[in-house]
């Protein structure tokens, strides 16, 4: 395994685009470098707040094994999307970890939606980057139950997009697109 590159006292995962690293100047932190997810489409996620307010949010979509495995590794900027939605066809209990992820994240897991309603919030967690060179050394974050949707945002941003205790969320069918719709 290739050791992470150290830039301005911040570790950067080897998955960060080489062209982005070439532009980093001394004294620049990794969050100052604009590395967005690459190779993903977007989709709309409907979040229903505990008060019944419905929000439609554009998210990066990770709905294949390879996309879910890549996630937000090396990402320092989300661009227009609010976060990343990890979607499964069947309920799962798999755990998440922050190997090669350079930005602290918050995650929310949701169970299977009933008919047109969103899935209920299973749990949330705040996750810190894992600086180990070996993924087996990284902390695992589990939902504590079955889920079909996980939403990752920059740490502390769940409440700002309406995800709190009692909220629901679901992928809106037919909304996958190359970019977020212009609002």
C-alpha cells in the first residue's frame, strides 16, 4: 500500500487527484483544496422533518458496490450536492469506516421506506478520518440495525438538511442525473 502524502501537516489519501495536489501551496490545508467526488451521478433525496416539512436535496449517488466502496475518499468539497447518498436494494447491516477519507463526516442511516413514505432514521454518527495506512486499523461505524439508505455530509451538517431524531428519508425514483438540477 502507498503511504499517504503529507501536505501542510495534513494527511491526504492517495486517492486525491494528483492534479489537485500539484496546485497546493505551502500553508494550505487539505480543506482548502477543492477535490469533489468523481465518477458519480446525482439523485434527489426527500427528507421529511419531524414537523412534517418536506425537503428535496440533491446528493451524490453511490448505488453500486464500487461507488459505495469509493464514497467520499479524498473529497474536500461536495460542490452543489448536499452530501452523498449510499443506496442498497435490500436491507443491510454493513459498517462504514473512514480509511483514506480526509474530511470529518456525519452519517445517518435509514431503514426501508414503506410505500411512498420515507424510511425511518435508524441512527447517526460523527466520524473522524482514519490516518492509518491499514484499513483494518480504522474504527467501524454501524447503524445498529438494518438500513437501505445512508447519507453522509460534512461533520455537523445533518441538522441543517433536516435530519434529526424522527425524520425520514428516501431516494426519489427517476431523479438520477449527471448534475444537480438548477434551482
